[in-house]
């Protein structure tokens, strides 16, 4: 008995961080542009809208209820009192300004630096006016604070004097009672007189205490009054334009970068356009057999031109070997890279022309190859409408497109086997699935995928090791069209047997981007 164990396939992660990072990195033009725009906007804001003239003053505020473990409640109360119409009105009166206190309150603010130190920031139309307003505010606040402490002392002294007066009234009643009992005489009167004497002595002591406390309250707390003062006189705040420009530019750069990254991440998730080799191969149902990096821009194009030509020759040689090994016509179908696919097709045709005649069937939109300029010795190119009239001897290489709007039924005239030339990050996952399904319905076998402009940091494997290397349907139902019935059946049987047993490896034609990658 043979025990069969089935292993469940790996579940697709709900959120692929590697794909998201690759997609965001691919949209670096977006977030770098937004970051640069934020930098420029911040610097321009510092130049076009400089800060208004300002002045600052610091006031030391002492409280009667100051405690070492105070959490700043008293200072927050003082800051709130500074922002009242009473303080603003007193300051405007000192300045002899007709401005309303409500409007003046918008031009200044208080900040508690410590439990007893407050900073007053004032803005105005000029430095001189800002300094005068800061001084008026500081004086008004100190005067109001001292007045409140003195009023509290007076209220406390009045309460103590009222209590003393009540004690004196009670003392007068006790003295009268003592005189009445002294006249009546008797033993019983003597005992009550002793009690009244003790009460009179107690009242005299309390009256004296209230007199002393009232006197102290009337004088107030001199140390509190003297402690509340302006410790740092009003002075104008100097603004540095270069420093403000750098600060605002850095803030704008950070905000623009964060906004750009957020927009790029959301756009990548919504668009769902695969970038990694692993995802493109999985969505198309075919392995990535080669890749071609995009042409660098600027000065890098000059010293990397030789590498790109070598990559084109290597890719053309790889595809030429593939076409020679196929018994049926092969086509190159592009998605997002029509011009590059046309150039690759001409390179492959030139490589095949050394063996036997080659005809390129141009099925691209606009027929750029058929209508374009060709050099002497290039293989012949015919339009897609003349594909049926092409003779069967020699090689026939079709070039078409699988972009949205493609006539799927016409692709089989370009070739029953195809190599997909796909630009990374161009098509969505849903459209890649559509391409694989439509090619399978047309009985077009996908040999492999040539990836254009891949992610330079992509280290994923684009080979389908545990799945079919062709489309999801139709991979075993390829009709033979060349070399007669017997030969075609034999070729089909050999092809099916090879696919049933093993895949021939096809290595990616890739040029190293650096010495480290080459090593």
C-alpha cells in the first residue's frame, strides 16, 4: 500500500510588505517630487510671508500657596488671567490706544516656563510697538496680581476685625455679668464669678490675637508683593531669514515626503499592479525567462550603453534559440512596451536570418515595424493582415499586443506559441489573469515571460517550480500546424512527454548592474 500525503499550498498573505515597498519605490518620482515641492514651498513661505515683528518679556510671579510639588496649576491660572479683557484693557489704557481688548488679545500670548516664571510674547506692526505693548502687558499683569493679593489681605483683615468686634461685645456682656454677681454676694455667686473671670481672661486673649492677626493681614505679604516683578525686560525678537527658510524648508520636505509616501502606498494598493518577478509569473502562469533593464537617463546612458547593447544581444540569442527549438510559429506579445518589443523582434529576426529566411508579422497597434524605416539586410516585415499569405518555409516571428482592446482571436495567426514581453508594474493583477485566460482559450502556449524594466532590488524567483509553465488552460491541447500530420503528431507527443516529466531550464538574460552584483 502506498501512502499519499498531500501538502496544502501556501496561503497568499493578506498584506505583502515586500510588494508594497517595491511598488512605492517604483513610484519614487511621485514622492520625491512632492518632497521637493514641500521643500520649495516651505522656503518660499519664509521669504514671502516673514514672521511679524515680535517682542518678549519674562515675569516672575509669586503665589501665597506656592508648594514645591505644585503641578503648575497656579501658573496656568496666571496665563489664563493674562488672556482676559481686564488685563488687555489696562494695557491699552496705559498705551492710550483705541483698539478693542478683544482684538488686542489675538496679538499676544502667555507661556508658563516654570511654576513661577511666565513669558509674554507680543506681535505688532513694528519692533518698537511690540516692545511697548509687551511692557504695558507686563506692568498691567504685575499690578493686577499685586492688587489681587492686597484685596485678599484686606478681606482677611476685615474678617478678623469683625470676629474681634464680636468678641468685644461678648466681653462687655461678661463684664456686666461680673458686676451684677458681685453686688448680689453669696457663696453661689462667688462660684459663678470665678467662671466669668476665666471667660473674660479667655476673651481678652482672643481679642488681642485677632488684633495682631488683623494688623498683619492689613500689611499683606511684603515678600509676595516684592517677588512679583519683571525679571527680563521687553526686547525685540530678531528673526533670521536664512534660518527661517531652512527650518520651513525642512518642515515642508518632511510633510511632502510623508504625503508622497502615503499617496504612493495607497495608489499602489488600489492599482494592484505586480512589480516583483514572483507575482508576475504567478499571475501569468509562466516563468520569467529573461529580463531587460530600462535605458538609464542623463550621463549614465553614455557609459552604460555598452552594457545595454550586450543585454539586447544576449536576450536576442536566448529568444532565437527558443524559436529554433519550436516546431510552430512563435510570437512576441507586449504589454506596456511596444517599442521595446519591436526592437527585440528585429534583433531576434536578425539572429535567425543567419540560418534561413525570416518573416516578421507586425500585429502591433499602428504597425510601427511594417511602416518604419529599416536598414539594408533586415528581415522582411509584413502587416498583420498579410499573415495568412506568408509562406510556411523558414521562420515566422509574430509581434503583437495584449493590451486592453486587443482582438484575441487574431493572436493565433501571429503564432501558436508566444513569449510575453511585459513591463513590470504596468498591468494590474486582474488584467494579467485575463491575458493568461484569453491565451489559453485561443490555444496559445506561453513559453515564458520577458520582464522589461524590473525592480533593481527584486530578489524574488520568477520560476514556477511547483506549477505548470504555460497558461492555466490549453497547455496540453496544442494543435500541430507544420511539417505534415505524422511529424506534427510526433512533435506534439514529444512536447507533451517533456512537459509531463520535466522543464528545460531557461536562464534569464541579465547584465549585472554593479561589480558587487557581478561577483
